C-alpha cells in the first residue's frame, strides 16, 4: 500500500512539473527551430486566442511592469477590446525603478513607445530583438539620451528588457503576426509598476513620482477604454486621447485640448474610485513607504539561477522580492546615505537627494486629468456608479484595411477586411 502511495506522489510531482513547464511558456526546444523569424506561435497560445475571439493577425500592445518583472502581450479581440493573451517573467532588467535619463545610466526605459516593423531585428546577437524606440519624442524633448535599448533574448541586460531566447521567440512572433495583419505600429507601454492607488501611495516618496503620475494618466485611459491610447507630446509632457485645436509639438505650448465627453465621464468615475482607494491606502501606510532595491540586491536573491548557464546569463530578480516597506524616517535616512556615498565616489546621482523629495499625500486623480475642467470635477460625485465604458475610442479615426501591394499581388480574390479597425498611431 505504501509503495502504491509513493508511486502516486511521484506521478503527481511529474504532472505538476509538466504544468509548470507549460506555464513558463518557454518550453520550445530551440534546437528544433528551423527558422526563428517565421517560427509559429505554440498551439496552446493559438487555442487561447480562439477561445478569446482573437484573430491570429489582430493588433497587439506590449505592457511592461518593472517592479514585478512582467511583460504582457495584450491583443485585440473581435469586440476591438484588448486583453492579455500572454504574460512573461522578464529575465533581466538593469538599474532601478525610474526612467532612463542618459546614455550609460543602465536604466531601462519607462514611457510610451511605438514599434514599427523596422524595430524588429531578426539578426540580433541576442537571438532576436525588438528595438524599444528610445528616445521617443518625449525623451528627446527632455534631453534624454541613449540608443539601442531592446527587448531581446540571452537574459543579460544593460538598459534593455532581456528575456530568455524561448520567450523572445514568442514575443517576436506576436509582433510579426500583427504586422502581417496590417498593424502599422505596436504600442509599448513601460511602467515602473501597476498604477494602482496602493502602489502610488507606497512609492509617493520617490523623486520620480511626478513623472509616474503623468504615465498613470495613459495607464488609466487604457483601463477605461481597453484600447491603446492616442499618445501625443507637447510642453515636454505626454498627453493622451486629446482632441486638439492645432498640431502637437513636443517642446512647444500645447494647443487647446478637450477630452471627448464619453471618455471624460468614464474617467471621472474611474478617478472617483481611485481617490477613495488612495485615501484608504494613505491611512494604511501613513508612516510607511517602499524601499526600491538596487540591481545588486535583486541579483542576490536569484544568484542560484545562474548555475548551469553561460557566464553571460544574468537574471536580475524582481523588485517586489528584494524591496520592502520601511518607516518613512528610516527610508529617507537610507536614501540620503546612498546619495552621499555615490557623491563621495564621484558617481552621478540619477535621482535628487531626499531634501528635494516631496511627500505627495493628495491623490493624483481628478485635478491632474487632461481636459478636465473645474465644473467637471465638481459634478463628479453625482456621476452614477456604473457609467458604461465608451463603446468606441473617441480619439481614433477608424481606418479601412488596405492591403499592401505585396499582399494584393499574392492574393487574387479580394480580401475580406478583418474585424478590427483600430491601428495604433505611428510616431
């Protein structure tokens, strides 16, 4: 009886191991891949697409959440709403939370980037690569510098988002298929963390908080519409889903802007709930804040993962696992000491000292929303609790699908236009 019991346990362990391999979504034997550029997506992903009502060639969006080390592929379904179809653990990203500012700072970019077919690099020495497009218009207007910042394989990063070779094989395939379907540009959204009220409270002491509040506006627009937002830059800042009286110029004064009525109503309701959640989180963490770990601290907790791999293989772990909540006074003291040590070594301090850190106790909600007027804010409390999400993105002019000359030459019968009409705007 005991032997049968042990056998059963062994079988269950094998089954669970198999499940974990599947969940890693990186079980492809690379030695069997004959053409990595045209390698099809795995059958289990194609099956999930069918269940979710997604066409293989429908548009995608890529979302990155640094702190938890996650990259999501978000794909359009037949209702033209985007939802997650695949999620990957980022193998390596360098630096700490916060945007890339200059060449050599080892920071991975944060912001909104547009990827075209030209961003795909099938000949990368890191197996396959997709250029993030850094610096974009916002980065350039703010004097930020750097080049060749990629999503690539090999699990080794110096300012890039590095995946395993198996992972990047799939990510590349998602982008390739979307471009083949006619998508002109894929939106890459890189965030420090999920922009929830609790996370914004935890990170309120960061010198990057004002920049992150700006990113959160774009994050919220997607959460409300479930479509990638229209992204523009003016006055050296991002603006999202705005109807404008004139053209946008990254460094010049913004034109007169308004938020479409249906979208504004939905955002005001979203903000009302967010403000309530923020107030609750502030009570919970009134004297606490999050310590963002260094890259070395993240690497230390995953050191064992390097065993058996090439010397260049360098996973960095997650900031969630290496960071911690601390008393505000202790955190400010620690940050001041770190800044002092860097200055003593002659190193450039990427972030201001704690003397310049401002405790942000107000929720970055209604008053910071683009296009929101005081009258709109005043009536927000009277908006019904369940305002419907707009059925169409008010900022997108639906484009009819137009096959390329190559597609036309290869296909004699006229192609039926695909179900989607939204294309991300190219920069």
